[in-house]
C-alpha cells in the first residue's frame, strides 16, 4: 500500500498537507492478488444443462400428476438429455473420467463439490428411469406392455423432481465458495438467480415441444422463472457494490446484456398464449448467455487489485480519522466502539498477571507532554 500525500486548502499563500493521505492500493508487480479459476468453456455448458435438467424434472412431475401427458414426455426426455450432456461437459473438463469417480470416495457435507457430486449421482438414475417409462412401447415382452414400468417411472419422476431444485442451485453454491470476488460477494442471491433462470429455460423447452393447448404450465413456469431471475439479479448486483463492476464490462457485460434482453423478451412472449411457440427458445438462450457471462467474469474480477483489498472494497474512506482521535489529538485515548472486535479483547496484563490500568485520556485541548 503506497500513501501519496495530498495537498488541500490554502494558508498564507501556501498549500497544506492533508492530515490523512489518500491510500493507493497496488499488488505485487501488478499481478492479480487472487488467482482466477482455470475452468474452461465446458463449465458454462455444465451449469446450463444441469439447471435445465433439474427444472425439467420438476415440470415433468407436475405434468404427470395433473395428467398432462403431452407436456410430461418432452419434459422427461429433456431432463435426461440435459443431465447426460452436463455429465459429459463435467468429465471433459476434468480430463479423465476417473477424477469424477474419485470424488465419490468420501461424502463431505462442508464441501459443495462433494455434495454436488452425490446429488448428481442420486438424480441421474431417477431421471433416466422416468424417461425410460416414455419409451416402454419400444421395450420387448412384458416389460413394455405391463404396468410396472409406468409406476416406477412416476415414482422416479417424483424423486427426480425433489432433487431438481438442488441440481439447479448447487452449482451457484460451488461458484460462490471460491475466492473470485464477483462470485463470492453474490453468495446470498446467486442460487436464486440460478433457480430462476433454470425454471425459465425448462419452461421454454416445454413451450417449444408441446402444443399450445397443453403448454399452460410451461408458460407459467417460464414467466415466473424469468421474473425471479430479473429480480434476484438486480438485488444481487446492488448488494455486491464494487464487485459487480466486472459483470458490466467486456465479454461478461455483453453476455449480461444479452441475457437480460432475452429474459424480458421470453417473459413477454410467454405471457401471450399464441406467441408461446416462437418464444420457447428465448428462455433457453437467456440461461446459456447468463452462465457464459458468469464464467467470463472470473478473470476480470481478479485482475484489479482494488477489488481484493478491504478498505476500498468495503466502501470505507481511508482519509477520515476516527472521531475519538480528532477530538483528543492523541492515539492513546482511542476507545473501540461497542460491538467492535477490539472491544472484546482482554486487558493487557503485567508480569505478575495483574491487569495494568488504562492511561486516562487527556482533556480536550491539552497538549501532549512529548511535544517539543
């Protein structure tokens, strides 16, 4: 941290030095203080497809319980295809399939990656069994003509629907658990953003592959997810402060603008009944653009050192001294405010364990005895 003296005011024709110099934060040779995550372009696809799968299972279970077979079939098939694509993108990013297997050796509740791995392992078979019930006519013998497979498909669909919100949101917890400032500062709202965009994408796919007369539930899901996405995104960015700046710059900013435009367009088209078919593809593009934007922000968020240093990052001023110091003119009279961590520290003890008395504060206007 380099302190640069700042001259302010005039006195007898000369400029005075400020009592507290302005602080300038620099990093080691201009390098990022936080190392960006080395994730490749497979991770945005993994995020997008995983959320689409989880929300599609929830939509399929609702359609199954309401007797809407025209919406249930495409939703189940979409969930299976999306989770398989998400697995493929994750394994390709890991480099070797054995690395995913190694994460299943332990179950650590405090690790989002470990919990997410077990969620995927529990969800994928249920989504596959629910989708297999839609192709029972292609199966040979009694397996295709009996009632066992449809019953198993319904039960598996319900279990997949219960795991669907976790599949759609655990990736947000995984991102915010890292040291990337723009990800970590959005830890309270980003899971809701992911769930909203996943619901919008699943509703859009249901609108795209279902007749208009049977796509009412898909339209409602798409519009509700889009509204949740827009509301929570605005709340997250307003709460992030300085860490939200990288989301508005460069490639991440362009993806963010495209995602918001597609979200608003999909909500408008989804609310119009007859326009739901051409508007079905819009929410999917919104979620894809949003996930690629979240992925693109990792380098820009870690680049400037000012975003990873606490005084400017928290919005506190480094030019204003505490009121106690300005009132007495001595640093020995400073008392920590109630609730401050320093106020809970035990008193300093001497060699014999007896607490030393605090130095009394000098009266206002008194000069220091050490002054010449």
